[in-house]
């Protein structure tokens, strides 16, 4: 259970490093999985290849995860006990703000312009895979970045 707490702290730090102004987090894990048996890790190559980030941001995300995994006592290995998979989902969002009261009499009053705010909303999913069992090792962390 101590390893699980370490992993949870890892993702708390990753959230802080993301530096976004608006952030929601969620996590899910299998309570029957003993995470203390995992000592080594590496990134899941097939998952990393599919991450839709530019190379600079991809390296930053991987470096943040790697730094925290090492700080929690995990060792990076070519034959790991645990694979770290990263998934990034982004979509363009638009919020519309309609006309409202802008004060005054005569030519003023009700009316005005419509405004639109466009932004990218992203989700980073960090999950752990057990290569021996070929399934999720029990924890998935979801970060919604707005």
C-alpha cells in the first residue's frame, strides 16, 4: 500500500508541474492489486508512439514522470515489472457569450455583441501495465487540463 501512496504522490507532483490554471484530476485503481511488488519500470513504447504531443512536450511529460518514479524508488529497466503508458486526448472547445445589458438610455440598453472564447481542452491519462500479466496493473490516473 505504501507504493500506491508513492504513486499517488507522483501524479500529484505531475499535476503541479503541468502548470495549468484550471485542472481537474481523477484516479481509479484495483484495490486487489499489490503494487509493492513492482520495483522497475519503463515506458510503453507503443503508447508513447501514439501520444499526440510535439516532441518537446512529450519529452517534458516523460521527464516529469521519470523523475517522480525515480524519486519514489523505482528503477528504469529494459525488462521492467511495470510499464508506464501515456495517453493524451485534446479537443478544441468554444464557449459563447451572448448579448447582455450594457447600460444607458436611448441608443444604449439591451443588445450588444456576441463573444466566443476558443481554447484547447486536454486530458492526460497515465496508466500502469503489467507486462507479465498483459493487463492494467491497477491504477489509472486521469488529468483534465483546461
